[in-house]
C-alpha cells in the first residue's frame, strides 16, 4: 500500500533531549501523553500535543492512532556482526576460543555471495522486527559480504553503516587478506557505497591481534583519504586479549595506543566493549571524540567483565548500546538495556530508565555523529521511529496496569519487553515492519 505523502501519528510520544547525566533526569526528555507527530516525505515536520496540532492540519490528512502504545525514535545499535546471525547462542567459550571454534567457521561461509545475501535479509528483518533502524555492522573479510548487506539495507532505505573486515594474521587462511588487498578492497567498497542514499562505510580492522602494523597503517590512510568514514573495531574486551595485544605490540603503551599510533582514533571511531580501560585511555578517547559501544549481553555471555559506565561518564565519552550479535544474545535493544541495568547493579550503581532509553536512541546517534538526523523526533529529523505496545504480553499488560508513572512504565518495558513489544517500525516515514 502506498504511504500518503503526509501522515500524522497520534499516541504517547517520547524522545530524549540529551544525556540525563549532564542535564538531569527532568530536563533530559520530551513526553506527550497524547502526542501527535506529523511526517512529510520521510521527515518529521511537527511534534507536540495532539490538541494543539490537530487544528493546524489539513482536513484530509491521514491520522494513524495508537492506544496503549508509545512512539519513540528507532533504536540504534552501535556494534553488531551480521555474519554471526546463524551462530547466536553458541555454548561454552570465552572470547578467543569462541572466535576459533564458532566465529571463524561461520564467517568462512560468506565467500559465497548467495549465502551473504540470504543472511543479510534475515539479519535486516531481525533488526526491524526488534525496532532497530540504524546499526554499525561488521561484515566479513569478503567484499561480497558488504555488498550483500548494503544492497539489502538500500532496498529498505535504511541508514546503516558497515565495512569489510581487515584481517591479515592470526586467523584461518581462508579468512585472511593482506595489507594491500584489504586496502584496495575497502577502497572499492567505499567508492561504491559510502554516501549512497543513507549508507555509510566503516573502516573495519577486526581487532589489533588480527591486523599487522602495516594493515593498521593502511586503515589509518583510508580514514585520511575519504571524508566522513567511520572506524569500527574492538577494544579491551577480555583480559587474555589485552595480554595478547601487549605481546604483539611491545612498543605501544597498551591496547588503545596501538590504534592511536596508527591514527585510528577520531570523531567517527567506535570501539566495541572497552570493559578494561584505565583513566589515561578514557582521557584519550575523550580528547579524540572517539566513542564506546556498551555491549552488556555479550560481555556477560562470554564472561568478559562489567563495563564501567560511570568511568566513561566521568570523562564525557560518547557511549551507545551494542547488541554484539552473535556473542550478544538478543537483537532486542530492550533486552540489551535490561542486561545493562544488571551490569550496573553488579557494580553497585543504578541505570535510570530515561538513561537507558537515551543510550539506545539519542546516545547511539551522538556516538555515530548522526544526532542531526536520527535518534530523536525533532522536526527536521528523519522519520525513523518505533511503536511500542504496552500490552504486548499478558504479563506486561498486567504489570503496566500497576504502574504510577512514565518512569515506571519505561522500566517495565525494558525489563519485560522484547521483540513482541515492537508493534511497528518505520524508516523515513514508511512502514518497514508490522507485528500484525
């Protein structure tokens, strides 16, 4: 069915205005109990109380109304591996063994372009079913894996970021490239996809142990050669990994310094995990405006450790949420912030519901330097949004009936919610998923 050029959506509406840690809870969000959002040609043109806006609309405008529901910006996943979709929930290993026993065998299948295309479709559908409209995505070492993903994302007109893995050592021969081939393949992909529609390219060395200094230098060269590229890799996830990096790069002053030495830090550099960072590393991340992807479900699943969010906040590092599928155990950002709450509890800290939803939306957009386009519902923003169902399950419906405040409803949503709570997902004002 063709979507009308102008459509209005009436429901409870919520978005973040900024980080609650900086602004205070009460100043960090915007909420309309009976709200109206007007979308025209893929962009939000008006947002406010329904009673104020209804009289300003054309008489023949289509109004989509939702009861017992909440409209929020689309979720933003700042770290995920699409080739690992088929190996999610793989038993019993920590990071380095998990890579050898599960990840590398799964990724070798992406030499087949048809396999890559099939998994891309499953992966994108799973994101949309869970209300995620933007993600920063790992491919494999195969250029065809990135072509397949971008082609699928383009078909849905999604704002997505992805890149080819650069990996020239300490991996199976079938998954290694060379410094030059990774540079040339990445260059070709950048010129084919970066800035096409809503797509962006990320230079993607897997992590320091699988890239030689020569390859990391060429990754840094790519970032200098093209405007607006992202850099996406892993950092300080696992203690054995950190020791391995020290042995491989004895001349550098720690894990982060390996990347810094090769000019990989910057305003569009996103480092997944950062579980074991010292204050000096946090200061350097802040100074370079680099970001961290907080990946609670995978950190717990692989036994990697507990991310120190207050430390990142102290240094004012931009932090987004990452599901890190397939070490992460759910595509659902609701389940991811549920686990983030528990990670904080284990450190004797609290994670407020408004902070959780900030991290999953506007916080992710800020980490990706896309908050002028997505992550909020400000007029002028792209109309990527999600309709959440307060009554998605019998238990949720019963529990919601007991709530006394928006804060409590949000906490119930993030604790009991999952893909079933996502009623509809929209990208650029067009429906890309409907539960019903």
